């Protein structure tokens, strides 16, 4: 038998994921600032591309958090 859907801590989990992703973005930017002059253009581009994907992830997670908040108000 399937477990019942427990969404009680979804917002907390989403917020935690957003926080971790933002921290990773900050760390990547700090690394680029500190070591960018020692990195190849290709390496820098990889860091920048990864952060762009992280930005998209954060945007999606924020949308998911809004959906969860709306769901929790109705249930």
C-alpha cells in the first residue's frame, strides 16, 4: 500500500535547498574573484555556466515554494 502524501515539511525542505544553492553560488563567485586570473577562460566559463544553472534552479525552487505555500493554505 502506498504511503499517504505528507507535505508538512516541503516548504522547509525547499527553503533549505534554496539556501544551499545560494551558498554554492556565492562560493563559486568568491573562488572566481580570488583565482580567476589563474584560471583558463574555459574554466571560468564552466563556473559561470554552473551558476547560471543554479540561478534557474533557485527560480524554480522559489516558484515551487509559492505553490506549496498556496497548497498549505487550502489544506
